[in-house]
């Protein structure tokens, strides 16, 4: 965890390369720092220092992507909002973020300032899940191999984010470090130098949203040194969102949280595990589901969890390649890994933007540079 992080291919990644070439027709390529190719898919973005310094680097290096992301959300996903109401709502989210963490507020202010954006615009990006209220397709699949400390997921979202998303490598002033897939403006899915990792699946229910944005909660997880610390931070936060947060570490410990508005459900092993593997998609699994006002689970989410659970019995090795085989599975009309398809309601394409596998024991993150069916994979380690 020095000032000059070194990116390497861990020894076992050679086995992964052979496995991928033989079974998926993919290959491992070096990650691309954004300074070397600003237009590449999922480049590495290194940020270091204090909250203000991290925010300043973030805003400077990603100003173009932040602008494009804001325009996409504003023009295509938030069409029912007026500028005045969207600004007021976003600033209200920022105020709650500031109450939750002054450091995160400082970072967001620096991002906005150095990206040449108004503060509410960056806050809008951070709170996009709560503003959307799960009104658009969100189809992701998360998996945790308890025995081997492997955590991973497919991130399914708007196709344009294949060219906007990045891999953040953040080293705080105290030397603590995390790696995470993220959108311009905020982090999402990743792991840290304490061996703690996190995945996200958006859920749907009829409940008001507000409080602390789920992506701020994910950031808090990535800043945590243990699963228990991360859980406590979320459990005590003022939340109102619709998400499943899977937090795990390198010692087979995990907590799976389903958030339904202000309600928080901690899943038991019999609710979320199969064959000693945790599997989650976009439907609630809690036994207290009768207490949630929710629409019927999507056909895709139901199909994917059945298929993923079935595949856990097929791959007993519990290696990175085994998890990738599940996440890259293309069986059925509603597969786990999908190509982008146009949504008739908003004329946007949705599909798997990236696949991420995290080896929490080796502090290693494997990610596809865009849709995993057609793109290459890279490896980055702490």
C-alpha cells in the first residue's frame, strides 16, 4: 500500500488465462490507465490522498465522463423531472450525505469543482438509484464462494456505461486502499486492503426512497476494515432505498442485507445459500417477504437465480474460473450474462456492462472491459 501502486498478474491468473482461452474464447490483457487511453473501456483511475485531493483527481480525470453520464441520466432517465425539482432533490441528498460523513461531502464538492459541474449535478449521479426508484430494468447476479473467499457479480445496466464506467484504485491518506468498479462520480462494486468486498443488486418495492444513497453506503463498506464494521454503518444509517448489499471477507464471513425503503432484512444462510454458496439476483429472498409491498419478481431475475443455483453444483473447484463460468453463462432465453437489448419504454439498450470477480484472499479484482461476451478481461491487485 505504498504511494506508487504496482499492478501485477498474480500467479494463479495464469491458470485463469488458460481456462478462459479454452472455455470462453477470452484472454487476459493488462489494465489500461486512463492517462494512457482516455477513451478505453473501463480504464484504471488512480486516486490518492485526502478526501479533497481524491475528489480533485476524480473530477479532473473524469470530467468528460461525468458530463456524459449526467447528460444521459438527465435526458434519458430523469425525463419526468423538472430542473428545479431535480436540483432540489439532489441537494437534499447531499445535505444528508454531509450529515453522514463530512469527508464524503468534501470529496463530492471537490469532484464537482474540478469537473466543472454544479454540486447538485454530482449529487444527482450519486443518488441516481433513489431518484429512479427502481423504475427501469436492473438485472444483476451476485455470487459468493464462502470456502475460497471469492465474490463476484455481473453488473447489468445501460449499454452506454460500457464506455463511461471505470475501475477506481483509491489510496487514502492513511494508506488504506480499495479497488472498485464505478460510474463517473461514484464507486460501486469492489474490495479493499482488509479483504472486505461488496456487491449490489437493485431490488423493487413500493416504498419511498431518500436518506443516504445506497452508493454512499457501498463506499462506506469499502472504507471498512471488517464485515461487522460495514454492517453496523449500514444498520445505523438513515436509509430509504431498494437494494441487496452482499458484504463478504476473506475468512468466509458475510452478511447479506435486503433494503426495502427504511426496512433492513439480514438474510440467514437458509434464505440465501445453496451448496455453501451465496447467490442473489433482483428479487427479495427474506422469509419476511409478506411484510414488503412489492411487485412480482421479474421473469429474468427468477430465471437467473434458478440457473445460478443449479450451476453451483457443477463447478466444485470454487476457483475464479468456476465463478466466471457461472457469471458468463448464456443458457436460456433470459441468461445470466446477456447482450444489450433495447427497452421499448425509454429507447435505451440494457445488458451486462461488466463482469467482476474478486479474490478476497489474494486482494485481486478481475473485470471484463465491457460486455464479457465480446470483450477482454484484466486483472488488478492490491
